[in-house]
C-alpha cells in the first residue's frame, strides 16, 4: 500500500473517503487475517487491525501529501533531500525551550528512509500487540 500511495498520491485520499468500499475492505481483511494469525483474539482483533490500517494509511497519506506539496509549491529542481535539508534547518532554528526534542532529531530528517520508518512503526505496533496477548 505504501508504494501504491507513494506512486499515486490520490489513492490514500480515496481509501480514506470510502472505508466501506471494496478496496478498503480487502485491505482490512488482509490485515485482520494477519492479526488473527498472531493469536490475537476477541475485540482486540478489531483494535489491532484498525490500528495497523490507520497507521499505514496515515503515514502513506502524509508522505503523499508532502510529495504533492513539493511538486506544486517548490521549484521543479527541488529534490527530496534538498527539501528535507531545508526543513531540518528550520527545525534547528526553533526555540530551544519550546522544541527541544524536534531540534535534537533534526539531523536525522534529511537522510531518513520513509519506507524504513513505516516498517519500524509497524514493528512497534506489532510488539505492542504481542505484548498485550
């Protein structure tokens, strides 16, 4: 899903608008089966599958929005690294008392891997699911 939404940013918005449509139901079904295979039972299945779905759609949609913004609002020559380096520079200039965390992680922004971050987030959610069984 991440790759599809990154390639076609409008997909995420479409999926979010019509959660009862076939595509969203198929995605939810696939996630739900995987949650069930993990041994999650009862109402926790709904919560776990919904959390995973919301996370993947949310992160994918956020990345797609950033891509669309960059294409629409920035110079055509702006690439991902340049865009993220400029954002990191702005983060480092934030007020140190109001934004100590954001300033401390600014150096990681330009080189981060969107897909890697998504997968790390899924791992965190799965660890929480496993810990709650």
